[in-house]
């Protein structure tokens, strides 16, 4: 499996971005987007992009179980939904809304490199897998031992980066914050993760989600250095704990940060003024202005 | 011994009448372009006065030149460390306010003004913005002591003068001043060259003229602050520095530089000096009081066979050596020792020398009578109206002895000539004076001749250019007029 | 995903950087060959030197620090993440970077205001100068906005922007890193391409001729006019 995954990463990446390679890219942008994928590749694609939220016959995670999804809606609808879920919801499609409700308001993120053909292949693949006795995507196995305070502490350390991820992924604090984290909070590029466990639907879906984070931004970052099983457990522990603690609202942190920067700037300006205190400020004007006409030298 | 040749200059201040012809000649040839309007590569200052730019000699403010520190010489404000840190804002660069805003007059108004009760006037308009301005200052705003309570009173050379001496300079009916024409000194140890981050400034090997490579200049502006004489100017339009080029296109074609050629008082001399380039740093590092002697010791005797041999070895053509042997500068500076470098304490080793000016005949008020007579033959030198200290600040690095020597010799020559032609001084006294002034009859005759009767050829002994060896010299000098800088094939224009 | 949107993204993040770099290299080289004279910082300090200080010093020191930060994050993302591994160190880095970013902004604004406040300076202000100023204002403004609202840039730059930039210079652009970034970040990237592409046509070329040999050359420079080979 690992071997296939690696091969997948390389080959699709090459195919997917062949059209934007230097110079050739410039010419081919308006041309076709060639994609021919084997079943094996589609499986790998599914694992990379869908599996963190969906199982085939393993029950609901963040998103619905996709077993026999083709029976629920017609192919055209499904393709349209996969390509742009937000648009379907915005258009007020009743079934799309129902899905949204079932997912407690989590919208399926747009998937990188998705095309009409690709969506078709995935649906074909799901049909094949649904027909099997036991799909390879029935769901991952996670330990369900109770969390200990040590898990929470380790999760906190992983979140802030004090403990590094084994495969070298960046710490969560780079982009995410959790209430009550530390002084200026965590990053605000991504969403606030205080209630993430609740939003995603609990321990199991969250764990599955963390195996290969599927948002457009996170995916490329963690594609080649995913989280380890021993890291996911403490992280989930920390998220659940943080949700329970639910620290103070820290939405003023960016303002505090900005003001600190401003104060620092004023300090540095003062420093400049001191360093160059003897700078030339003009000779003639002060001389003429200050020189009352003396009667003798 | 590393012999090099230098085209150098003597200005005989006793002959300067302050007519500014030199300035105009220079302006008409070189600095009548946009961006150079305010530059006066040649200017004539009244002393005492604050000069151009205002109080340029005040190095506490302008921080130009070199200073001796921990046994070696450093640029005062433009050494490498400081240039790197100060490259974004040069903290010792004067702005246009300290020179002047160039202006012209709205002459058109004289023709186009509507009919009215008053005569139309031509109002001053800025040559930078084209807007009307209040003229506040000019290149010789304090000419002939104009506005002296402000300007003359603030001459930096007055430092160290007693109140009596200052009063004497200024007293009504005894008011005294002299002129101080200035061009680039084409120094041996130029601060501008040393400071340039781009290496755009250079000294020409053949004749020592200091130039700015216009294609390499990037407007880092350090030369402007580095030059203690403020003789590099920033062209605000092209974003390049420019300076006096000693009319090298003229010199190369055997003509005297324009300011020299046009000089009405014939105060200017030009000729070659041979010097030892290996000893420049050592000499620039001497204590203040030894600088003038050290500077002189750099200059080599062009008649010395050793020097001639070394010059040949260094590729200096025989014709240049021959020219150096006839150089009037060598006579003034080395043989007669009456020409002195300006502000040697800046340690740039200037190669333009000044013969200090004599003051008007002395009159000392003693009680109610005015006393003209003294037993001391040189009393009017020692008690000159222009205090010796003032001249020493300008030409002696603060030390009076060298200035006194030059003035005494000048006076002795005058009295000797008076004995010869007028006869109201006995030859005995004249010879005694020559003796006291370290001068011989032959030398006095020579000084007299080169001061009073000098022909064009005697004043300007221009070394022949060797065009066959030169690159820059092969172009028509007149092509260079109106162009920015020199040696351009593509038209100079301001960058985007 | 919408196809038009897809191609537009490719154009902005996959193609535009190359166009900018091509223009940058061809433009600066050709300008140096044809118009070496025009390579100048075109300093205006001579015409006005008081505000000049408050514009140039903060702007240049600010931009140098911030640019150096970008380069370090680009070259050594892992080391940077290691440094940021402790929140206090992360905060120190972020605040310092913000200080210099704000200095840059202040310097830019001062410079722009100064250019229009003094009539002497208006005569030496070209259209290119104004466009450049506005581009830089957008660049620095978006940078500061991103730093404050999309923290912590120093960390996610190393995680997301560094690989993106590496993918650009290794001629294998992977735009997925930046596709879902907030608008301000995308603006920062696209505007950077604009600045780089516009670079050869502005006074920014003075950056390329920073005087490094100055640091080790001898103080005095002598040039000989003689033909090569003759003793000098």
C-alpha cells in the first residue's frame, strides 16, 4: 500500500501539473487537461482525498458513508455536488442541504485537482467497491483507550510545536488557534480548533480526518509528511480537553499583536533618531535666521 | 619611488580682482545643463565670508575629509562602515538649501503683461520647478562682504582670532577682504574617490585629474559629503555626481582650462609636478604641523637624474618630464615656497596651491595719531590688516610660519623691485630684506617676472598629450559640450 | 471545480511568476546594456533632506529585514519551524517582523507624501515612481494585513509558501499550496509578481548595483588611459 501511495503521489502530480511546466505550461494552459487514471490510481486518489471523511461501508465519519451512493441520487447530481458542494448548497438544493445538516454544518471542502472525468471515475470506483463483500475503505482502526492527562499534555506540545511531528509536518499553531492556548494564541490562517472535535463528529471521525487532512491548504502540506498514529491520539485528546476547558475568547490577540508591533516601531524610530542625532539639518537657513545683524564681528 | 605626474595649479591671490570671469567661463562650457544649474565647479569667494555652500569649511557640520585617529587616517564621515549603514540617507550631505535654488527671470512677462498702471517686472522663477520663488541665496551671496554681519562674521577661519583681530577686519574705513577662487583641487589623497561605494570616482594615472565615471555613479552621494572642499556636486536631474574636470578635453589638446584661460588678473598657473605615489599615505598621516612640509616632500625634483630614471621606468614620457622641468608650479611651491595648499588639515593633499594675498599698507592707530613707520622691515606683514592667524587657518593648517614666510618673501621682492625701479628704497635695505626673507636677487627677479610679466606660455606649461596612447583623448572636445559627463556614445537621460 | 477559475488560478500562480521573472531578467540585462547611465538610485536627498531621513531609513531597514525574513524562510523552512517550536520564540520573531513591516510601511507613506508635498520633488517624480510606490504600498500593506490577521506567517510560510516557491524555481509549479489561501495572501503573491515584472522599468534597479566590491577595494582608484600592456 505504501509503495502504491508513493507511486501515486509522484505520477499524478506529474500528470496533473504537466500543463503548467515552464514555457510549455504557458502554452498549454488553455489546452486540454489530460487525465487518464487507472483503477489503482483512483483508489489512491480516494485514499488521499476522500477517505479522511468518508468510508465505503464503514459508517459515517464527518461525511456520509458512500456505500451505494449511486442509489441515493443520479450520477449527474453526484458529479455536480462533488465538483462544487458549496454551490449546490447555495442554490438551495434540498438534498444538499440535508447532507449539510447531517454533517452538522461542515461543508465538504473543494478537492484539489478534481475534474468531471475524475469525479466520474471516483463514482465508478465507489460502485465497484460497494459491490464487494468488504471494501478496502471500510474504515481505519483507531485505538479507543481512554485519554490520560499525559495524552493531553503531549497533544498540547504537538500543537504548539514544542514536540515535533515525527514526519516533519508543521505544528498546528502555525495556522490554528485554540482558546486558552498561550499569550497571543495560535495562528489565524486556518479555523479556530477549540470545538473541532464536536464539529467533525467525535473522536473517530476526527482521528480519520487527521490521517490525511483533506482541505486544499493542508493537503499539500501533509501529503508527504502525514501525522503518525501515536500523534493523532494525543492531538485528539488535546482537542477534546480544550473543548471542555473552553478558555477565554482571545479574538483580541491580533489587535494586541498589532499594537505591540506599533509600539516596537515607535521604539525603533526613536532609536534611529538617536543613532543619527548628529545628522545634517542645514547650515544656511539657521545661520541666516539666527544671525541678528551684528555691528561688529 | 613610484613616480607619477600631476597637472597642478597655483592661484596667485594677490592678483585676483574678484571679477568672476573664471566662474562664467566654466559655467558656459560645462554647467549650463538641467540639473547642473546650481553647480559652480569654479567659484570665487570673498574672505572673510561663508563661501559656497554656506560655511563649507565647518567640518564639524559637513564632516568632510580625513581625520587622524589611532595612528591612521580615516574618512571623517564616509568610511566603509558608515557608508554601508548610511547609504539610504547620507547624514552629512548638504541639501540644495545650503547652496541655493537656481533661478531665472520671467522675461516673457515684460512683453505679455496686460496694460496697467505699473511697469511689468520680470519676476524670479525657480529653474527647478518653474514656479516663482523668493531668492534667498546665491552662489556668491556674500560677495564683497555683502551681508557681512551674518556671512563674513561666521567665516570658520575666524576661529582662534582675538577680538582685536576680528575688530580690525571689520572696522569701518579699514574694512578688508580678499578673493578666494576655488576649483577642484585634484587631490593626491582624494576623499571623494576613497568614499565612492561604486568606485565611480577615479584619478587619472597620466595627469592626476579626478573624474567621475558617469556610467558607474549610482547616486549614493558619499562623494558630496566626503569632499571637504564641497567640490563634488550632485546633479539632481540625472541622479549622478559631477565635478570640475579641469577641462581635460582642453588640456589634452594643449589648451589651458577655460577658467585659467579667461583669467583677467592672470592669477592662474598650471603645470606638471612629479610626485612619489608610494608616500602619499605616510604623508597624509603626519601630525598637523608637519603636513605642509610633508606635502612638499612628496613632490620630486624633475631635474634629479634618479627621479628622471624612475619616471621613465614608470612609463612617464620624456616630454612630460621636460614639461615638469619648466613647470611654474614647481617654482612657486618648491623652489620659492610661497604657494601653499588650502586647508591642508583636511589631509586630502590638494594639488591646487595659493600664494597668500598681501594686505593693504598697514596703519596702526596709536593714540590719536596714525603711525605708518616702523623700524621693523616686515611690520606690515606681522601686523597685517588681514590677521596672520586668519590666513594661517586657510593656508597654513592653523600654523602661521609658512604663511609668514610666503608674505615676507613677497614683500621683500616688492621692495627690491622698488629699489630697482623707483629708487625710494635703498638697495642696501632691499637686499637686507631679501636676505631676511630667505631670497636671493636672482630669485627675486624670477618671482617678479613670473608674477608680473608672465606670458601665456609661462603661466600654462601644459604637458603634451600622447594621443597615440590614449582612448578618451581621441574625441573632439566640442562634442562634449552640453553632454552629461564625458565620453558618451548614447545620450544621457534620467533613469525611470 | 469551475474550469475557468481553475485556469485563472493556473495563470496567476503558475504562469505569472515565470512571466515576471523572464521580464525581470531580460529587462534588467537589456537596460544595463543599452542604458547603463540610467542605473541610479536617483536619490532626491539633495532637494529635500529632512523628511528624506524619516522616509528612507525606516523604509530601507524595514524592507531589508522583511525581505531577509522571506529569504530565510524560503531557504531554511525546517530550521525556521524548529525556531518557532517554542511559542515565545515564535512571538518574538513575529513581533520583530511586524515592527519592520510597519517601519517599511511608514517609510513608504512618508516617501510618497514627501514626493507630493514639495514642488521640487514633484519635478523629479516620474509616472513609474508613482506606480512603483503604489505597488509597494499594496505589497507592504497586504503583507502587514496577512501578518496580523492570518498569523503565524513565519510558520506557515515555511510550511506552505516555501514549498510553493521551491516548486516555482524547480520549474514544477504546484499551486495547490496557495489555492485556498485567503485573498490577502493571494494578493501578496500576485502583487509580488507585478513588482518583479515592473522592476526593470523603475529606479529599483539600484538594488542590483549595490556596491559590494567597495568593501574590499583600496581607498584610492587610479585609471590609466594608456593602451593595455604599457607600464602604468
